[in-house]
């Protein structure tokens, strides 16, 4: 006896505004964690120092999980661009603030550009479906 093949015709529903707001918060937290793991990776000295290596691993996992959860309500391209942009801007800003990397007016201008682009992705509206 064979079992009939059942297919679902329903599609996932669009996220509610509250779900979208929550997804943006999760995305921003995971972007901060991206900066944490990137900084810890540099401090781990090629994974030879235990403390930074543990911080790297935990922050990496949490950051990836947060990104994946945010993608439930935010389009993949937007979520990834925001995650990378915020993470990169925070990583460079932290390195400049701690003296690990030199600061310059030009670097600050370009970091502001990254942040501006991230804000643009947040406020840009998707076109209405046809």
C-alpha cells in the first residue's frame, strides 16, 4: 500500500510589524557580536590563546544564529549587508579607539558612509507587489 503524496499550497505568511522590529533588534545584536568575534579572532594569536579563542567561538555561533533568525523577517540580502556593514564599522572603530589601528579623517568619513548605507537599507521600502 502506498501513501498518497501531499503537497502544501500555503506559503509562509509575511512577518508582522512587531516581528520585523524584533528581527532588526536581533540583527543589530548579532552584528555587534560579529565585531566581538572579529576582534577576538585577532586577539587569539592564531587560536593559541584560550580566552580570546573561546570568546571568538561563542560570539561567532551567537552571531550566526542571530543572523539566521533575523532572516526570517528581513530579506537575506538586506540582512547580510547590514550585518556585515555594522560589524565591519564597529570592528574598525574599536581598533581605532584602542590604538590597534591608526585613525584618520578619511577612515571616519568612509565608516560614516557604511553607517549611512546601513540606515538607507533599513528605511528603504520594498516596492508594492504587482
